[in-house]
């Protein structure tokens, strides 16, 4: 794969790699909204939320539009949620495998007692 493409991919994954940014995307899943709605949803300070929105903008994941004194944000491409949902499925699968392994170990120890 070309280095430029890898850098773009890494930038997008890096933009997703923060809990506050994921929370922002969770809010935007329902549709465009103004920063004044995002701030209380994520529970952050205005300057911090703006910083994280700038990272998501820089990665091409969200776009902002000034409407009067407000800035409204929306997802550029909703397929980003497929990536997030797939990661959730992977995490759930890993947790289920771990739970199964722990259950096997526990049952094995009980039968030895």
C-alpha cells in the first residue's frame, strides 16, 4: 500500500482513538447538531470539545457549518459508523471468548476439588 494512503488511514484511525471523539460521533449519529448540544452530551468544556471536533474535521470525518452564531456539525460519510460498529462486534466477540475460557477454567478447577 502506498505511504500516502497509509498516512490517511492512520490519521482517520487516530481521530477515532479517543473516548470523547467517539462520544461526539455517538451524538452525531442521530443527525447534525450544534456545538451547544454536543458540549452537554459529552460533558466537556467548550474549548476541549472544539479541539476534538477540529481533529475529527481534520481527518475528514465531520464537517462544520456556521449558522448564524452557531456551528453545526455533521458526519461526512455515515459509513464511519460501520467501522465503529464492527469494532464493537469484535470487542463483544473477544469478551465472549474470554468469558468462555474463564468458564472452562473455573469448571476445570471445580472438578479437581
